[in-house]
């Protein structure tokens, strides 16, 4: 059995999040919309639309929203997705059990089994998948907060995969900063085989590459020590 020791240097983990990039988030408030439904009801008193097998299409911005059942409140300009929702735009897909979006504030929330998947394009040769149980989006600033069992998977152009597990992930699209809270572990080809990483917080500037940690706990196997120190 390999002897293990803890080290304080963070240099070895610099590449764990160096490749992380965040895609542009779908903006449900942009442009004009076409809305269709197999069945729709309108409450005469509240003016709320209750739509079954609903599809929203924004041809200008290439956005499609599909839900088995959704309600639209004309006064608050809010769409409530009651039974599943899928939002698709430019290689980015958001799936969730339920959620809501305000076309007035450009903000939305998704709940249940939530995933945000971005597939590689000609301009950006990487794949990204974020899964969690709660996802809040601010489409106007390309920001998000992912909570509860958040897992971020990133596959670069060479097919190498980096995975981060955390209680919460916050991305500030205006400052281009990704912050992870209670990082339980990380898996990356940039880390020596058999090593383990955890941290109370991990903050990464996606523009400058600067990183900071609190409560860092990095464990290396004995066989990796020589490689790490070289």
C-alpha cells in the first residue's frame, strides 16, 4: 500500500480548472416568440395561460423551449414550467424537471434533475456538462448558481476529461469568475494518478487564470511525489 502525505502547494492543481469555460446561457427574453400547444386554457379572471405540450420558438435567436405543461402569467411576464422543460440554443441545452423564467428580468430557476450541456462547436472545441438539483440563471449577465450535488464535467479537444464535485458552483459572467464551495473531490489528467483534492472554496478567474483556495486538502501518493516535485 502506498504511503500518503499531505502537501500545501497548489501549483500541481493549476490545470484542474484552467480549462473551465462557461457557455452563453439561453436568453428567453430576446426577440419575438411563436408559441404553440396541443391544448391550451385561459383563465378569464387571471389571464393565465395553461398550455399542454407547449413549444416556444424564437427564430431570430435560435431558441427553442419545450415543456409538457407550462403556465404563462401575462401580468408578471413569467413562464412556469410545471412538467419538464428543455431549453435549446446554439449547442447549449438545459433540461429540468420543472422551473420558471421571467421574460422581464431575464432570470430563471430550474429544479429537480437539472443538466446544462454544451457541445463543442467550430469556434470552441470542448464539451461541458453541469448537473445539479437546483440551477438559477441570469441570462442578461451569462451567470448561474448551481446547488445540491453539483458536478461539472469538461472534455477538451484531445478528449481528456476533468470533473469537479462541489456543494455549490457560482459563475459571475460579468467578472468571469467561477467559485466552487465545499469541493469534495476533483478528477483530472492534470493531477497525478491516485491523488485527491478537496477544498472549502476554490475560485478561478476564467480570463486571467488566477486561482485561490481556502481549506485546501491535497493528497498525493508516494509514487507521485517525485513527479510533483520535479
